[in-house]
C-alpha cells in the first residue's frame, strides 16, 4: 500500500504539493522518492526551501545533499540562512565549493559575477582534439555545471578562443584545438549589469557567455537559461513602473501588506499632488464655468482622451527603448511621427465628439442651447489639441528621462496622464474662450 | 591599405553598419570577411536580410550560404520571400533540409512545432557509453544543430529517456545508455502554444525541451535560447495591451504609419465612446454644478485618483496572472486584500485632499465660502469611495477576463481608468448630495 503511494510520487507532484506539506511530510516524501526524483526535487526547490529541508535531515543526509549543490546555488543558500547558522551550513560543503561560493557572495545579485557559474570546461590551445576530448571527459567527472563549450585559455587564464562540443566532436581527432577554435569570443566583465548581459546574449544568440575580470582573466560563465529569469524580471519591472507601482520584487501574495501599501502609496501620492494642480487650474476658470455650466460636462472626456493617447505613446516608446529598437538619436524622427499620429487621432476623436454634441441636440437627448454648434466646435478643437499634446508628451518624456540617465519606464502611463490632465484643462478653456467669446463667454 | 580595412571588419561591426549600407557595399564587405566572421554575420542577419544577400551573390556562393542554414532558419527564409522566388531558393537547398523546412512551414509560428529544430542527437538504449559517444561524434559531423542532450528513442521514435552530454562524458565507458539515462523526461506536443512552452522551460529550468506528436513520437527539440525571444515577445504584447495599443508585432520605426494609426485608433475610439458616458453622467448633475460651481473644481482630481489606483491594481494583477503567481482560484483572497489596500490608500489620499481644501482656505489662496469644511469632507469621502472602487475594479477585471477565456492584459490601465471615471462621478455627486444637503445643495 505504502509502496504504491511511493511509486506515484514524482519530483513534479512533490514540488506542486510542497507549500501545503508539514515539515515531517516533506522529509518523509523526500525520502520516498527515487534518487533521480529526489535530485530533481532538491534542484527545483527555492533556496529557503532547500535550507529548511537540510535542517530537517540527519547529518549524513544533509552532507550528501549540500554537496550536490553547485557553487552558485550554494551561494544562494548561504545568503538566505540566519547568520548564526552560517557556520553549520558551511561545514557541510566541500572545501572547493565553499571557496567558490564565498567568491560569488562578493558580487551583487544583479551583475554578471552574481549570475555566473565559476565552473567551466577549459582546454589548452596546443593539444589535439582527441586529447582534449579525453581530458574533458575526466574534467566532467568532477561535476562541471556548464558544458556546451570548452574555453581555450592561455597561462594567465585569458580567453584565446572557444570550441563548442559540437565542433570538438565533429573535428578530426588529430587536429590541434587552436586550429579549430573560434577566436571572436564575446565576453562581459564581472560587474556588468544583468540587463546588459541579457541584451548581449540575445543580440548574439549565445548559449553561454564568459565572464572576465578587469585583467581579462576568465572567472566564470553565464548560460542562457539563467537569462530567461532575468528577462522576465526586467519585463516585470518595466510593467510595474509603467503602471506606476514601485516593483514588488516578489510574487503578489508573498509581499507583506504594509510593504505593498508603501510601494503603491508613494506613487499614488506623487500623482495626487500633481493632480491637485487640476483643482488650481479649474479655480482659474471658475467664472467661465459659472457662466457656461455646459463647459464642465466635457472636462472628464477631454482630459482623459489626452491621458489615454499619452499612455499609448509612452507605452510604445518605453518598450521600444527597452528593446533597443529605438536609440536616443531617434527622438527627432519619433517626434515628427507622433505629431502626425496625434493630429490624425485627435482629428478623428474630435470628429466623434462634434457628432456626439450635434446628435444629442438633434435627438433631443440634451439641450446645449442656441450655440450647440459652437459647443461642438469647442469640444472638437480641444480634443485635437489635447490629443496632439498627450501624444507628443507621452512619446518625448521617455527620451528625456533616458537622456537624464533615468529609466524611461518611470514615465508611467498614469504619470503622463496626470501631466496631460493639467495642460488639457488649459487647452480646453483657452479654446472655449476663443470660440465662445461674445456668445456664451 | 585595403588589407588593413579588411582586417578591421568584423561580423559585429558589419552587423551594426548593415542597415546603412548599399547592396553593393554589403556584398563587398561580406566577401572581405574571414570565413568565421562571414558565418557569424550571415547567422546574425534577419531572414529578409539573408534573402537580400543571397539574391546579390553568385550562384556558387548562394549555394554555399543557403546550405549553411539549419532547417528552421531555412523555413523562416522561405516564408519571407515572394512566392515567385520560392522555386529558385528551394533549388539552392539540399534535399533533406528542404524536406525538413517544408515540414516546419506546416506549423504556426507561435506553437511548439514552429519553434523546434527537427535535428537532434538520438541514441539507442542498449548500446554502451563508448559506442554512443563514437556514434554521436559521427552524427555531429552531419551538422546537428542542438547538441546538449542525446535522446534515447525506441523503434517507434518514442522518447525512453535522455542523457546530457555531461552525463555521457562522465559515465564509465562500458555502462549501457539505459543504465545512465534519466527517464522522467518533460516534453510538449507539437501544437502547444509558445507561451506555455516558455513557462514549461522556465519552471523546469530546462536547456532543451523535446517536442512530440500526438502519438508520442519525437519530432524535434526546442532550446532555451529560442525561448528568450518568446519571453521578450510575450512581455511586449502584455505591455502594449496594458497601454491600450494593439501590439505592433514589429519595431516601432518599421511599422507603417497607417497600420500604427489603426492599431492605436481602434482602442482610443473604444475608450472615447466609454468616456462619452462621463458627459452623460455630468449632464445629470448639471443642476448641482450650477448651484455649487465649486464642485466642478475637484472633478478631475477625484476621477483621476480612482483611475490611477485602478491602473496600479490592474497592472499588478495582470502581471502576476501572466507569471502564474496567481491562479483564478485566488480571486477571493486578492479581493479581500485589495479592499483593505484601497481603503488604506483612499483614506490617505482623502486626508491629503481634506488638508488641501482647508489649507487653501486658511492661507487665503482660494475662497470655498462658509462651508469649506463640508466641501473638504465631500472631497475626502469621495476619494475614499473612488479609490476603493478603482482598486477593486482594477484587480477583479483581470480575473473576470481570464475566467471568460480572454487575455487579462486587455484590462489595460486606460480601460480601467475609463470605467472608474464614470463610477467616480456618480460617487462624487452622491457624496456631495448627502454631505452638502441643505447647505450648498
């Protein structure tokens, strides 16, 4: 009976159940797994979950499982445990993994050094392919994590070239490694930001990217599978910023209530203070509104049309800048394009607004008085002006932020909308003053 | 002199210059490159650029370079040329690549079959490690594109297991392949959507994922480097949707003006029609505004605060749903959390609004008349109501859309803002009617 249950347990099903299990159930389940599944489960756990499990296991078991960890995962684990546990956990690691993990802990999490694996396959340039393959087979038995490329290094550990396993496999056995290696090796230095690492890997379609120090010595290798997480993370950051939230940095339900309130409240307050200007602006036009209350009817319509077109433009430009489809120098081309786009879209929305006013008047749904055509014209011209203004502001603000060295994604949709709300009111009442002069105003 | 120029030309510098070069300059530069750099350049070009280059080259050159293409890239190229050129280009491919490319063209671009490479390393289960390595060295000479894993297949091409090169390298030469292979192989069927492929690869931290047909026969392999592009693409789609733009599907500057206007105009028009309801709502409150013009002052402030808090909530939830941090069943927990968050944030903004009214009154910046405290209270209570309403609408709408089988990202920030604008007006004037009854109204 219990064997049957054990047979149905797999790494995947255990991983899915994990959050719901008690400590005892976790240990029992873990011990019931086949060695292969246990390894998959252990690799699939987050660092805090790995630490929890190690705490529950017997000393011999803990020793086995800690030694399964490659140095980068060991470093992650050492980072999440309490300082007083550090010594106990470190004692479970073998000396070389511990040394490598400690070296990794000196890097920031979001730079090349923090992403790299310090173990990689290396060969000398002057050996034959057959010797290199024999040598690499021996190196592999010592648990190399990354193994699609062998790096050809000189005496000072500088990268001379690279051979992929495919190339090594496909080459005649008696050729020398430096005859078949590729010498145009793309690499990054250890303090390169992870966003730029991801771009380098994507631009060159790389599977693995060597990391070198300031003297050009190879320190480790970053593989593309680590980059998928980086790309997701960076996209999430941009999406959050565009939505005017400070990025949470953790899944929604894992973030504490107060921390979330703070991350949202800061931006909401900034936007609110900006939005207070609309009350000031409306104050200036109090007499116009008192004389022609009908003007107030269209305030939300006009300012939010400006906000929507601005959000659209900002979204497009921020994403294009992030993907490096646009560069700073393109601002002038974009500006010309967005003025035309804004004029076209504004004219279309203006037409819709004009038709709406006249239609309601004709159908008797609302009485705009004897000057309904002039009111329609005011709405139409204001929409044109506000949409052009919103589109240009939304598209240019990301360039301005990039020029100032700030993240363009900070020009979030709500931020642009708030900016355009105030200018939208000024445009609307200025148009109204011109069109309705001597009639309503 | 010309040799010196040639020496400075690299694949990278040519790629950067490519868009600025004439057809002749491209061909001349390409011919000056070392074979290694020429290969890098050719691999780095987009499919339309590859086709352009092939058209300029002599027949023997074109033959060489077309045969460099793996079947998936050949399929991409055949897809971008004019139908009348198809025959000429197909004649340049070798028979097996052409057959494989044609098989790939039968798949949609955004499904597993369209992403996979049909060439992969396969071994029999009953051979020894030494024999497998010798066999794979021979297979490699026939240009296998993906080569981190060898798949162990039975007679019917069904996947029995997988060995990584590392495992094969590290194993004793006389062990049988089926003794060292891993049998818990994650795979996807050929019509799986690319978003789900990306999630599978990320969840299992895979480097390569086999693709099988409905009968379980292995058809190809997707590698993680293809997934980086998919993750970027999907994030771009979500970002565009959140900004209320139909996704462009191409870099900003490459999209035709009219096509861009259409993609933005459709959503702007939909939002505009929704926003027209604010004019109708304002119409209902015309008499209140006429009696207390001061009420109109705070309309933009109140509705945009609701819109901003709604945008925030929608952004957070849409991204969490996309990353599978939240599931449909979590809606109830999220709802409770967002009501509390909305109440906290709304109370805070309400307080700011109340202080603003009283401060301006005290400082003599604006005269709200004898009932300034009541006006402040109206603003405060309305902000509380509007922010709660915006937060709940913004967080629940993505769940509703997911439930209906639609993409949650469609509940864009502007869409939520428009929804909240109308309800915000109703809340504001209802609160005003209650608080200011018998004084201003």
